[in-house]
C-alpha cells in the first residue's frame, strides 16, 4: 500500500500500517539536545514497514540505546487510507519519561483502528535526551518533539484518511501528563480538538530543581557539556543517577525521589502545572476526558519495595496539614492503607481530579472516569487500563497485570475502547459531563455501567491546587 505525504512517497503494509515515518531529523550532532527540526524530503518510495529505533531508554535497573539515531519517527494505523474525514487519535505513550516507544507490542493500535480511528503514535526523546536541563539547551525537549509530531499530523493525516480538524491527543501516565501540559500550552493551540489524560502524574518540576538535577548529573560524568556525552553513556549515567535518588536521606528529598525527571515549569512552553493553568479558561475550546485508576499506587509500592523505599521515606509526600487531614478522615486506617491512599492521591489521583475540576469550572467540556478493573494481585493499579484499551492481552505487561483475562475483563476493555473512540469521534464518551467538585464520574470496570459522584471526593477536599507542585528541591 502506497501513499504520498509532505516528505515523499511511503510504502506501508496491506493492512494499513505505516511504521517508522520520520517527522524530525535525527537529534544528534549539531541538533543534539536542541529543539526538533522537521524531517527533510526523500526521493523515491520509502518503506514504512518497520518501527523506528527507540530513543535511549533509562531506568534504575538499566539503560538501552539503539545504534540507529533516527529516534524521532511515528507510526500510523489507518482503517482506510482512501477514506476522508476519519477521526484521529494521537497516542503519547507513558513510561516515567525514561522508557517506552511506539513499537512496543503493548501499544499495538490495530484494535483501535478497527473502530474507525486513524491512530498516530510518535516516539519522543526520553530521559536526559528529552527532559534533563542542560546548558544552552531548551527545556522540555520531549514535549517539543510531541508538538512537532502534532504539527506533522495537521500537515499529513488527510493522506491516511484522517481529518486534521478532528484530532484527539491522548496518553497515559507520563503520556497523560504530557497531554495535560499540551492542553495548557499556547503553542499547541489549534493542533487538536480533544484530549484524553489518563492517570496524569504530578511530576512537574520547578526550573530550580531541574537545573540542580541537571548539574548534579553533569558533574558525575563530564567537565564539559552534556551535549558532548555520547547518547549511550548519557542514558547509562542517568540510570545510575536515578537509582541513587530514592536512597538519599537528605539529598533531594521528595522532589528528587518522585520527580527526578519530568516536564519543567519553564515559563514558556509550560507556564505552570496544568491543573492551575487551565483555571483561567485558556483551553475552553478543547474537550477533555480525564481518568485515573482506583488503586494507582499499588504498582509503585511493589516497585518501591525493590528499591528499599517504604512509608517512612514517603511520609513527606504531603504538607503537614494535608497529612493530618488524612489521619482525621481515616482514623481507623492501618498505616499501610493510609500510605497507599496518600501515595495514590499525591502522585496521580489528585492531579487528575484538579485537572478535570479546573477545566470544568471554567466552562470547558469535561468528562471524568475511574478505572476499577482489578489485577489478580495489584487491584485496579496504575497502567491496568492500557492493555484494556489496546486489547493487547498477550503482551508480558498485560500478563503481569491481568493474567489470563476473563470474558468480563475483555468486555470491560471493549467498553473502554468504545468510550475513547466515541469521545474522539464526537466528544461524548457515553456518560454525563463532569461539572466540577464531586461531579458525575463513570466507573470503568466490569459489569453494568455505573455513574457516581466523584468517588475520591474525601481526598480531593483535603488538597488545594497549590499542594500539587511543581515539585522543588528541599535542599
């Protein structure tokens, strides 16, 4: 299957998948740690049959960098390239800003495309390449990559049957927070009509914290510029650096432990945390769907146990007045239960709730949902909605979270996919609008559909928007 876009001719698969399409020049050499530059044209027909290489990956347990530096590619799934005016969904993957790529089988969008959506999934720079503050480099390079991918969609998606006037940008976890930042960002205005922020975490940093972390990383590995450090060494160094942060009893404190990397409030692209920025009604023309899972923290608690991080290290997650409010609100809760509730709230549930509230209370069309489908071992934990949405039940991540999914769980996944598809198509996922504090919220689980007042309202009442970042250093 062949078609023509602004950069040249493409050859995709017979089932309408076009992989590894460059939307930007490789960000190396003179372009290293710079804003992305649009891809140049090519001659002849370019094969779009294989995913592009993942950006350098970093995590406390290791790093990986592909030899091919053409990281900034995207993949398109189209149900009918000969069609006109199909709704478009742009998927921003999660992974704590250090992991992930559009070629991960977990994100195979074939099932979503079969619902009638054109799905676009870009890679973007991660880790130090995308988010660490470096001398002379723009902040938020990973977000700048996402912006350029959205501009590519405006210029090219009609060639795949999509409608550039009906674009939804959607993401989960770090992808959900990226979406929230894009909704609030002036340069993104007009690039999408709708947005879905699933489990957006509160990992936004002040410029001061980000610069301090960037200097600390640089001082470990070079006396020069981070841009001169080879990508594989920089990814490795960031993995080593991030593995140490949770174990520093004084060091960077809360901010370094839970926001070691993330979008930077730079006063330019990211003017403030989005749950505060949206309160001025700046994105009132964007329809917004916000979701989180019921038991967000259980996955992180499991991971933290491997890193020797426990309740004693995270007690500073909340301001003292908020922590006291939790003790009063749940006086009979065991310490581990209170810890899980507080951890779920500060990291994800309350940023999501305040994001929806800020948009709804300034007139933005808003919908809210809480995912209640349960893992056999981790409850309705962070990330459980991703394999449900994509229907990728045979992937290792899905097996870890869902085991062998029952018919009920598969039906819940089908319902979630329909809701996202209908929201992307017409702005209505199938339940009442969220009207603000305590507003109608769909429980996205097994069984019959249920709409309730926002189920975490007791927690929400304990937090002000100013308690939710941006994170700063406590040095």
